[in-house]
C-alpha cells in the first residue's frame, strides 16, 4: 500500500514509471486502485494516471488479505472472516 501526500504524488508516479522503464518491468496498472482515506467528504475526487492509464477509484480494497475502506473501518474484513468461519463450522 502506497500512501502519498499531495506534493509527493506527481513526483512519485513519474519516478515509478521511469524506474519500471529503466528495469524493463511492466506495471499492472489495471490492478492498481485509488482509495481515498479520510473523513472529509468535501474534497473533489481526483484522478491518477500511470503509463497513460487511469487508476480505478474504489471505496474498499483488499491488501495482503485484509479488507479496508476509506474510513479505516474493518467491518468488511470482519464480515468475510465470520462468513468463512460459519461455513467451516457448518460443513458436514
């Protein structure tokens, strides 16, 4: 998970793209998502680009097996764990 401030965004995306080109790596931009974290609802939705492709804006993301949302609430993650436990407990 990459967390950036406003001033770091352009520099970091440009550096990432240049680094990938230098090392002849293909970036999976279609798997890259933008999750705005915070309580402020008045900020405009931003669009982010890398290698000519736009990041998808999502309300929830799964990173290293943990579901997270914009409010840093783990309700979705807990629901997935409870559902899996319920399925396992009722198998026969």
